[in-house]
C-alpha cells in the first residue's frame, strides 16, 4: 500500500482562501509544514489504532488515579518530576483531561505507543479541520478525524459542567502567546468549540492575564472562572515577574487549589504528561500482583495486561536492563517536547543520534540544550519506525512516520501523521490522515 499519496496540486493551489486563513502556519521555519498529500491508513490499521488508543487511555487513567490516591508526595516530585508546588493540585481529580494525543509507531512488531501528551497537545486544526476538508474535497478516502470536533464538544462540555457545579460560574478565557501563530490558531479552534457549546468565551493573551492572590484571575477587569491555556504546566509553575519577583505561576496554581479557578487541561494532566509516568506504568505492570496489597485487588485486569504487553514498551527510570541485555533504547527527558532532549542508543549502548530542535540563534540553541539536557530521563526500548517518502517543494524527502492519535474525553477522535527524522522533531511534515473505504 502506498502510504503517502500526492493530491495532484501544489501547496499554493491548496492553501488559498479559508484554508490559508485557518492554517496560516502551513509554512513554518521557512519551509513547508502542511504538504499537499495525504497519509493513507488501511481500514484494519485504523480500527486497531482506534481500539488500541482507547485501551491505552484507560490504562493511563487507572495508573493516574493510583498515583493520585496512593503514591506519596515524594514519589510524585522525585520520581515523576512534578514541581512540589504542583503536587497538591495535581492530586485534584477531574473527569477528563480535555485534549490528549498519543504518539504511535507502526512497526514490523506491531503498533507501539511511545508517548502521551496529556497537557498541551496541538495539531488540532490540522486534524479536525484541514484533514476533513482535504479528504472530502480532493480524495476518494474518508478522513481519519471525522468525529474529532464532536468529541471536543462533548469533552469540553463535561469539563465546563464539572467546574460550574463546583461554583466556578464566571467568564471562560482561552489563552496562549498571541505572537506564536501555531498556538494562537490552536487556541482559537478551542475557543470556537467552547462558543459552539453556548458559552461566552474570550481569547486573552497570556501576558494580559492578571492574578490577584487570594482573590482570582482577571482579564480586562473581569474575573476568569475557567482558563483554557495552551501553555505547559512545567513552564507555568516556574514563571516569575522579572521586575517584582512575584511568583506568577505558583500564585495561579494556588488559585486552583483554593477552588477559585478551573484549568483546562487540569493540573492532574501534569502527572501523565511526565515521561516518568511511562516508567511508572511499566513498573505497575511488572508488579501488578503487588497492587493488591494496596488496593485489595490487582490494578490492571487481564485484558489491560494484554494491552500493555501488546501496545506499550518496556520503560524504566534507568538504562541498566537495556545495557545488560544489549537492547537498543531511547533516552527521553521528562518534559521533552517535539523530540527535544531525546537520544537514540544502539545495542552496544553507544549514542547514535540526539535531537535539540530547530534553533537558528546560537544563544537560544544553547539555552534549549541546557534546559532539556538538565532534565531527568526515562529509558524506553527502541523500535524501528516505518520509512516513507513524501514529495516536498525541494524534492523527495525520505523520512519516518509517527502517528498521533487523539483521545478526547476517553474517546478516539482522529489521527495526526507527521513525517520527519528518526527522532520526530519540530521540522517534521504533516500530511492529513485518510482511511481506505470498505471494499
């Protein structure tokens, strides 16, 4: 099966009018990002991804509740890397994350979920909007994200009801850095979903939010009850006003702890966002019988144990097992994003490649490297990625396919294929996902 299929038109011909307005970042870093091609998934691949991603999501939720209820603060901070000022609010149980996206490799050994972004996943307009338009307008295939907006409506509706029932009945604000085009467009899409639910939501740039300690969060003089923020919690908690020294992030989280503000995604998402959580799941899997001592029953049932064996990879807090067994592995920083801080090792234990992102400014590049290299790491068994070739404006590009699977409110919502290097970084290409129709 041909994996990537050109649409038969140029990027200039595709990105006109509303498409160009809704995805103005179809070019990034001086090159194409969204390509005039589609990524084709066989019907059986799509169905397995749908079922497997929902299974993995349930496993994450079980492990999250175990961590929130049973693990001590020291474990959350030392082993999972949760900032001490975040631990209490991360224990607050909310019914959903809002948005989450798993990353999958379709390998010769089967499908493997290698990561899960539960805090601030992006790529939403690409999958939920562009993918549906391209599939319906230019191909005989079905979009792999037909129900994504409906899933968002249901999940965001549930979270907003949860916060309203807790007494948070003021304004809903959606926030990001307004100068970051990709984040702004993703946030605008969420804003549109919340408005479709009938709520009077507004967009507010991050630097225009005002915190009054012990009182609340404000925007334009109005109290904000619920905040959707496309800004990672691991950044937020460290934010400090450069002039006054006021600890902005800690003050905002304190408002959440006091019940004066609801966050989407909620603070519990920081626990599952930590790549240390992948090592926790594997440890719980290997010691599933011991969980009866705490819970009175095993944490995972037989079906979930089968799913972990089939779809997750051995992941540890140290690399000893891989070195002893001469197994290729990947080292990942706890808070790595877009591949930054990831390194590949061979069976001999020697590093073969690492990734630090696209930074043109030398000083900024060094700061990025120091930030990600200074993080604690997990070590995950390495599996080969699928090779594929795609036509770009500079010619044929031979890359590797990474498939994102959105899980929203516990339901599979759509696919986000990216084609990049052997470590998928911020220079990867996007080609909308489509599915072969039934014979």
